[in-house]
C-alpha cells in the first residue's frame, strides 16, 4: 500500500533552546513528541501534528514552532494541493470528508470591505469615558398597539423578551461537541456579563440549571435532551432549523463522544452516533413551523420568547418573512462561515451565503413588508471582533451570536480537528484527561475579559459616530461605506461606496 | 445639479418662535425681527416660517401650500386633487418682489376638504386622506410639491435669508397665535425651495437646529410605516416621527418627547417601579424612534408649541415669558430684540420638553 | 500570610512548575542557559499515583516540625510566617527531612537542606510556579 498522505505541518524544534523538559510530550494528545532516552533528545513525528499550538504555547523556552510542510506538489491554480490530497483520502477510504469549524476557503469577507463613520464639526462625537454610552438591548416582538388604563396611563405589558447588557450572546454549541468545562465557563460568563449562552442540541446538564436565567435552550431536529423541565428552564427557547456551517443537514456527533453524562443529557444510549435528521420531521412547511412555535409557547405558558434559527441560504429573505409571521419572537440567522464540531467538508465549504449579504437583504425585506417590528434579528457566522458587531448592527441586526470567537477566547487555535475528539485545549473533547485542561475559572474570566473589552470598543466606535444609545445604530446604514465592492454588492448591503456623501 | 432629496445635506441653523397663550392673534412682523438678529447663523440658502391661526374663516379646511417648478404640473395636480377633494378656493400666494429673493417657482394655496367617499375609503378619518395625498403628489407628480398641509396654518419658505423670505411672503400682513421661524446654513447648495425649512405634515411643523446621528435608523423605520423621506433631512424625519407617535400611536407630546429624547438607563434604573416600567416600555417599544445627536426643535401643532433639546444639550435654546406671550429662540438676543423685558427667561434642559397650549386647546 | 495551595483537580502533570522553579532559583537570567543540559533539583515535585496528580512543595506550616528538629538553627520563620533556610548554618544532619510529613525538604547534592521559600530568596519576588502553571492548579493566596 502506498502512503499518499502528506503531512500538512512540520514541527521545527530549536535544539539550542530545548531543555528536554518534556512538557510537549506530556501535553500532546496526538503523540507527536517523545523523549528518546538513548539519544537524550526530543523527537517529533510531524505527520501526526494538527497545528493546535499547545506545545508551542507551553514550551518554557519557546523552542518550538509549527510551520507548513514545505513539501509541495507542482503549483496549480486550479488543481490546488488540497483537492489532490482529498481525492487520495477518498480513494483510500470511500468515505465522506468531514471537517470541523467554519469555512476556511477564500470567499469574500464582506465585513473586511465595510468601513465605519465618525462625526466631525457638524455633529460632535461623544466621549464614552465621560458621558453615558448605552449598549443595553432588548430582544423580542414589539406590541402592535398601545393600551391605556382607565386613568389614561400606559399599560406597560410587553411580549416576552430577553434583556442583554450588550448586543452579544454566546452561540449554540452542544454539550458533546464541546466539554462540560467549556459549558460551565460559558454559563458563568453569560451570568456575570448579563447576556445569554445557548445549550445547542445536546440538552442541558442538570448542574447548569442554576444558570437558567441566562440560558437559551435549543430544540433541534433530533430533539436530544428535550423534556418539560428543559423547556421550563430556559430564558428562551430556540428552534434550530439549520446552522450556517451545514445548511440542509442536521447535527452530527460521533458515538465516541457520546459517553457518560453526554449520553444522559442527550437521552440516547452510549456509543450510538447522534446524527440529527436533516429536517425537523414535524416541520415540512412554514405552517408546520407556526404550529411548533405555538406548541412550545403553550407548553411554557407564553412566558418565554421563541427564537427560530436558520442558515443563510439563497432565499433567506423570503424564509425570514415567513418566520416573522409565524409567531416567533426572534430570528437567528447563521451565515456560511459559521463553526461546527463536525460537518461534511463539501457542504461546509460550498453551501450557504455570507451573513452580511443575508442580513442586508432580510432586514430590508422585513421593512418593505412592514413586519420588522414583529421580530428581533440575531446574526452569526462569523463575528470576529467588536468592529464586526458594530457593522452587523448598522446593517440591521439587533444582536449577534459568537461561537468560534468564544472558543478562541478559551484557548482554541482553530486547528479544525474537533471531529477527532482529541482537543488539546480541553474544549472539543470528552476525554476526562483532556477536559481537565480547561479550567472553567480561567476560561470564564477570559470570556468576561474579551466581551468587556469588546463592549468598550463598541462604545468608542459609537461615541465616534455621535451616538450614545445603541438602538440609534440599528439599521443605520448611512454610517457604513463599502470599499472595493461592486454595484450589486452595495445594493444588497444597502450601503454607499466610500467617497459618496 | 442634484436636488435636495437626492443627497443628504447637513446644516447649521437658527430657530425662533413666538406664541400667545390665550390664542390671541398678532402680526408676523415680530417673528421676522426676531430671526433677523440671528443672520450670522444662516448663509442665505434657506429660510421659512410656520404660522398658526392665519386662516380663521377657513379654519375647518385643509390649506395646501404648493410649489410648481414645472408649469404643466399645476394642471396634473389640480386634476388629481379634484378627484378626491372638494376645492373651496385657490389662489396664488401673494408675494412682494424684492431683489434678495430670486428664481421663485409658482406658489399657490388651495383650501380643500376630502370627499366623503375618500374618507370612507381610508376609514381612519380625513387626516389620513391628506397624509396619503401629500406623499402621492410629492412622489408621483413631478414638478408639484405640497409643502404645507394643515388646517388654519401655513408654512412659507424659500431659498434666502429668513428675514428676506418673511418680507417676500408679506408675513407682516398675516395674524396668528403662533409663528415659528428657521434660518439655514447648509453645507451643500440646496438648489430648490422645497428643501428649505420648516418641514410640515398636516398641522405639525418642525424647525430644527442640529444634525442627528440616528438619521438612517429613524428614516428606515419611518419608511416602513408608510412615510416617504423625499428630502433626506433631519427635520423631515423628526416631523414624521412626531406625526407617527402622536397621531398613529396616540402618545401625548410629552410622551413623544420621552421617546425621542429618552432618559438614560442609569436614570431609569433609579426610578420608582411604576416609573421604571413606563420608561422602559417606551424605550423598548419605540427604540427606532430614539433620536441621538445634537438637536433643538420647536414643534408647532394645532393649539400649541413644544420646544425640546437632545439629552446631552448640544444646541442652544432660550425661552422667555412675558404676560400672555412666550418667546423661544436659539439665542437670547433674538428674544430681547422683540421683547426687551420679560417676566422670566430660562434655557431648555437636555431631554425635557417645554410645552405650551392655548387655554382649552388640544392635548 | 499568602501561601502556595494546590488544586489537584486542575493539575495536568505537565511538570512545568518543576522547570520554572529550577529556573527561578538558578540565579541565571536566561531560561535556556539556566536549564540547558542541567539535571534539575527543584523545590516543587509533581507526584502522581496514576489517577491523581499534584505538585508538592513546602507548606510553611503554622507549627513547623522541621524548625523544632533543626539542630543548628538553619531553619527559621521570618516576619511574614514563611519558613526560610539559611544554608550556611545547615550541617546536613537530615533531621528536617525525616520529620517533614510532606517530604517537602531535601538534602541537595551540596550536602545541605533546601526547600521552597516562596521565591522570596531569589529575584522573582513571588512564587514562579504559581505564575507559570498553565491551568491554575497552583495558586498563591491568603486563605
């Protein structure tokens, strides 16, 4: 048998700096490094390296670096090396290629082609250090009519809503795809920050019921972990129709990760593959969705907002319009760059559309039909910084979900091998010796730090634009300009080109 | 050259107003004197007045003030209007020829009332008929532009310094209980008269000094509710917001002020439970109608006037009372010119509305 | 007083604390020069029974048995309550080694006793093992 595998990475060790402390050996779950007793030196098997950067970070003398394997096939702009190696893999295994995390291919990133405004002269900018700068957001439907009591006072009854201290929430990542400790960190950070985290389709571990005031519980097509207490326990319920990384198909958790508490929380047997069905088998049409939305509202006595999460696909504006009339309170849209624990590579890399364009068209369409007030919009896939948050809100979003960014804050280096379950950072694994590596105290603090920093940055950018309450930024497209975008792209985004007044 | 409405024109300005609390009518001469003091705040590219109580013998009819910039538009407009309205009378608005005001379009006024079948069709009353007609004419009949559409009130505006505009329209020959005035300092040349201020819709008129940073968020919300922002100005969108809140949502002017200049959360969180619930409700439900950025506005409405500053108080607004009269202006000097001594003088506080109504007038 | 406490639920058995301790007490500024080709003898040792792992170092007991056992007065408590070693006074009898219930003090190849002194006797100032532990398994705090 010929070994067609080309190791993508090479471990480079500076032997002058290496002191044989063996931390790299002890901390690599892929068994790349070992200490060769007879020779008194460390040896590395680059073929096994996934470039997770764990050894690089921990090496006390910074003796290690991981570089791309310089061994190159003949350059070919069409037949890039990856297409060849993928065919070799499939010729050998006959299997569907699986990948983790979001689409890494060089499609345009629209956030990087959009610029933000600042006020000068005619309208002063506001100093967030010295003046109030408000980022509080409410998510939920707006009431159609104002009611007054006998004395003429306004009746302040509002439909169920979520109150956020800033327009960011933690995106759905299931218990099973990520570890117990990762969930603990997300729950604690959500509570400390005054925002929400999402259970994903793995159910809710009973240890986390105490964070219910900050938990969004998800009902996905496999209905894993869904029972009465679960619905009662969320601050909101999210019906997951699709996710940006794999529009059209359901979640996938390999049997190796379905152990112990993961299996109990999902309510399925240990070792069985958790492959969620592609559609919800009780939602084959928009009227079916409306029925499910109201069933959930009945089951929770109309006290909790219902979120419907969809992937950004070609007719997302029409789908969103239907959802806005179905009784849902919030629509979450996940763009094609969204992350995942495991998805078929071809679907992750080729299906779906960018969230910026989806948002531009959904927000405009809902306003054209005069139903924008029926729902709040939350977008994801992928929000990488506070600048992306500001741009998303200017385009029309009420808030954003962050998935990959939260994992990165906790230590993830986007090596994209989550599907093997050997995450060296303790995030995307169920092996107890690896899960231990993610200390929730440290991870929660990192999440809180990151979002505190983002909130300050959002305030700085708002102040620069002369805006002191975030609701005045929502849908305020005149605050954006495109650069290097063509007429159609500008039209879909609803923004002008830089240089136009 | 692009017309106002095809581009956004940020501007600096002067505003002024004089109101009689008993509803007694007085000459428009004093408002011209008042706004003339603030000449340096304008640059001659726009001026105008809103006058209330000036058509007392036709007070139940809607007075459409119309610009015709294309001659044939007048025929199209009259033909369109006569389908839906009873036309009591119409005439050219009398003007005085002065060298400072040039390139005037045809300016006419029509006293009309919607036909019963039209009122029956819209179901919600004659105001809604006029609301729809104003947008239909201004977007569909090229060369015709309705710039005033209230009862027993009228807006007079042009490209020029406001005191010249006032003399042009012979404002000294009108008598009303409320006059508001505006002088403009735009950073782009407006080119046509419709772009001047005040902006009005039905009986509401707004004069505004400032530049709002929330403009596009407000505009997109108002367009969803059927308002067409044809001028792309702050004053236009603020007028629409006030019409939406007061006429369509039934809020009082004071409640509307609480929406557009909403208190900060840090203050709301310290209020009593009942007050907190009310303030939170208004901010949450009307989040798209919050106006941020500097503004000072004087809003004229049937039976009263409201002055409001943005909550950071980034523009000036002085208010004085003497006897039955109330004076408001961007500068104290503009008040002292027409009212040298007064009973009290104060400055508007950020976010707090100052509302005066004619005794027994509409809320 | 602030002491070093170990949280065994977070110890990964990576042994970084041992190398950082050796570096801190080496007196050499550059970590490579301090550790390269040297056999280390740190004041903290990672112990494991295959199931539990944690780092052991001097507990700076309130009533130190080692100080009572010391025949030459080399061991003493300073004003903060930390147990310090004056190696010039030590005669290498090993009594302290025998009485320490934690096995935290040892006789080094120089023939005198040594143990953790909370990095107060080197240029670090605060315990380097706590600062460098990648998972918060060693903390330096007041309880």
